[in-house]
C-alpha cells in the first residue's frame, strides 16, 4: 500500500486539495446562508422596531389630542365656575338688598303700629270726653 501512495502521490495531493477546496466552499456557502439568515432576522427586527415606533407615535398623537381636549374642557369648566361665582355674588347682593328692604319694612310696620295705637288711644280719650288739651299730651 505504501507503494500506492508513492506512485499516486500527485493524485492523492490533488484529491486532498480538492477535498479542502470543497470543504472551504461548503463552509463559505454555509456561512453565506447563515449571514443571510442573520440579515433577514436583522431586517425583520428593524421592521418591527419601525412599526413599534410608528405605533408609539400614533399613541402619542392620540394622547396629545386627548390632553388638548382635556385642556379645552378644563377651560370651559373654569369659565363656568367664574360665571357661577359671578351669579352667586349677584344673588348674594340681591339677598342682602332684600334683607335690608325687609328690615326697613319691619321698622316701618312697627312705627305704623305705634301710630295706629296712638290714634286709637286718642279716639278712646275723645270718646271718653277728654278735652283737646288732654289730647295734645
């Protein structure tokens, strides 16, 4: 067998070189396929990231719109509160004015009652035959 290698040394070396070249080619094809899978995975990841960013932008825009609407609602509520406070102030001043009128009416009613009592007392004295000098007292 040893003679076989000596006689076919060039063939053996050629086969070994061809085998090494084939292994290197297979490795390169395998590596290329692996790199392609990695690239595809990377591309898919980037697409997912971009989609996530787009979705996040949409949610941010929706949130911003909601905040704007909330600000408008708060502004309307604040205006309503101001109007209510103004109306409450007007009502309070109206109540105070009405209370003053009632107090004056009560005082006048008391004076009117006193006048009526005085007139009735004078009428009773006249009816009892009192003199005009007594009535002046």
